[in-house]
DNA sequence: CTAGTTGCAAACATTTTGCCACTAG
DNA sequence: CTAGTGGCAAAATGTTTGCAACTAG
């Protein structure tokens, strides 16, 4: 995601509006570390005294996703969806099983080797992957 | 998962019962390839003329999971949970974005290298991971 | 017999939809 | 003004629970 002004002006030039909820949500995704759930988004907005209806939040998530500004993240053992700003470096998540904090991680060595092996052994052409690590963060060890 | 007779006799010896639904579900998990959703399980049982109520299926899934016979699998972009027989070799899934088929894959080279790197660079101690590959299966390419 | 199991209906959690009112540009 | 947006309530999904009835061993 680019900076907020750029995003807003691109939206405006296509006829979309810079409403309070929309700009708040874009700001939120630019600031927040790690993927956020709809529930978390709503409680953050509440703390900022932004008034909203949950249907609006879900609709805005769809809107931002369709425009490629955010992307879905699904974590193991969680019910709902999470969302994070898109166009970040390709990364994965470190999920602490104790304190539940989620950190981003960029691997030095990605999975090309494994993906090539998959192609050679099965003929399956890998287009993407999701990889989440569960464990104990430094503070919880 | 061991063979059905062993499982049933272990359950019996602990006071649990070998009911129609339970044995059908254990058989199903032994047979089915790839992780199954509650919905899929129910439609397979229906075809086998096993009568059931959905609450029973969900309760049985909890039971089998707590006993370590099955484990949860969560796929990206899917709403619900899936389950697969536990105690298989550690493996991942190949999800065809076209035909939606899910195949198991055992990697020759697992992720130790990446996990060591994570520990060195962040202090996060990896205990497990989930890794799913999206792409095109041989038939759909 | 009786603890384990089931069915049923209702509650839950999360997300989506229809419809009409509202407002940014 | 008017297309895009928001609020509200209800529907749709997927899963869980309370409770009384049933049944395997």
C-alpha cells in the first residue's frame, strides 16, 4: 500500500469517495502490524470514536480487497478472516501460541526449491503458497 | 491412524462405544484422500445411507480430534474447517485453483533451514507450521 | 442398568444482502 | 443533483449447546 494521500486521490479520480470510515480503515491498515480481524478493526475504530455499522466494515473490506489494497489472511485454528495491507514484501507470520501475538517474517530463503521439487515429482504447478509458523516468541520462551 | 479394528477396540476398552456414526466416520477418515469438510463428511455418510444429525457429526469431530485421531486443517479462502486423519507423515497440501482438488504432498526437504533462520534472526522458537500450496494440478495445466 | 450417545431446536459467531436514506463532490 | 455510501434488520453460513430420550455393552 502506498501512502494515504496517494490512495485517496486515486480513489477520488475514479469516482469513489473519501469517507470517514474509508479513510480511517486505510490509515488503520497502514499503521497496524500484522493481519487484523474484522472484530479488531471495529474495536480500533470504536476507540477512535469513529461511528460505523458492521455491514459497512465488511463492505469496505470487500471494496479494499477488490481494489488490491488489502488481502485476506487465514490463520490456523481461527474462525474468521484477517486482512493485511497488500503489496508488502512477500512474507509469512509468526504466531505465538502463548501470547497470540502475530509478527511478520520475511524469509531469506523462500520455497523455490520445494516448489521445483513439487513440479518435478507431481506435475503440480505452484502459483502461490501460504505459510504460517506457530511457536513461542522471544518474550514467552 | 491405525486400522479400524484397533481404534475401535482401544475406544471400547476405555468405555466409549462403537456406534454406527462413529465407526462410519473413522472408516471415512481412513479412506478419504485429503482433508474433508463437515459438509463433505455429511454428504458421504448420506450416500452410505447412514442417518445422522449435524450436531452429532460436529460432536464426533471434536471427540476424534481430542483423542488425536484426526486433526484440523484450514485452507486459505475457505470458510469452514477441514479434518484429516492424524498420525500421517508430516505433509502439506496442493490445492488446485481450477478444479479445487486437494492432494497431499510430502516434501523431501522440509523447512528446518527456514526455521533455524527464524530462530537466529528473531528469537522466535518455531514449534510447528502450516503450509499450503495453491496452483494448477497436472490435469488443469 | 447406566454412562455414553443421539436428535432436536435454539443459540452463536461471522459474514452477506436488501432496501431505503443520506451525503460527498 | 446523483452515484456512491451508510444504517438497519434480516438472511445465510458454519458451528456449538442444553436437554431430554435412547441404546450399547
